[in-house]
């Protein structure tokens, strides 16, 4: 009997060894899965969510703010520049002379003088003379300071804006658009004869002695 029982016992022992090994492997895998599933996870975050504190990705270029409309910028309603004196005319100007800068509408008739818009007064104590013309310099407040204007600067010897005396130095720039910057009005010309601008009675509301 010993000869027959020994191989059989060995077979049973080997079978039990396989069972135990298989069971051990299953238990080890189950324990690993259980440990993985129970690992702490940040609340409210999916497995693909970035770690806390990471800035959110850009959602595309943001729209630029729309440009302001209406009213216009203050700089767009001015004309800025300088009045300069030609070297050839320095002997015709003294530091006590008055300088007028006048803006007029562009006349339909090239030979006519356009209507007066704005005036500014300076002294000829030094050149160049920087200027800024705006609605605040308008002679009449019933219109807008806009469009194209003619600028004229004059050294007035007698200080009377309604007269132009022979020998007065002047310069003109045609068709200057309101909003222009760096405009140069150069005094290059001499008045050839006396002239008066007081042609008839002034219009209602017009200041006396306007240029």
C-alpha cells in the first residue's frame, strides 16, 4: 500500500500547492486594486484636471475694446504749429511788434477773403512762436471749429488789427485741416501798400477792431 499511496499523495500535494499559489496571486492583485481605488483624490477634480493652483488655459484672443465714438478727441479739434520768421525779414520786425494769427474759411472764390473763424495775438519778442488754435479762439461761438481753414500770420506795426500797413510782414498757409499738427506759418512777405479791413459796419456781435 505504501507503494501505491506515495505517488497519489504527491499528486494531491502538488495540486494543493497550485491552488495555494493561485489563491495567493488573486489576493495580492485584489489588495493592489483596493489600495489604488481608495487613494485620496482632490475633490471636484477629474483625472484629467490640472493640479490646484495651475492657471486656466487661455480661451483664445480677447476682443479689443471698441474705439470711442462721438465727440472726438480734444487733439482732433485743434491746429497746432509754429510761426517762424524768414531770415531775410528779420530787419523788418522789432520785439515790440504785435503778431496776429488768423484762421478763415476757405473761400469759394480764390480772390476773395474767407469768413473769419479764429484769432490769436502774440508779440514778436522771439521766434519761433508756438501756437494752438481751437474752438476757444473762435470769434463767434455759433459754429464748430472744423473742416479746412486758411491760416495767416501778420506782424502788425501799429497794433491795429483792422489795418494793414505797408511794410508789415506776413505769411499764409492754405487749406489746413482742423486736427493738423506741426503746421508752420512762415513770415516771408511784405505788405506792399496800406489796406483797411473796416469795409462797412461790423456785423452784429462782431468785436470792434477784428482782424
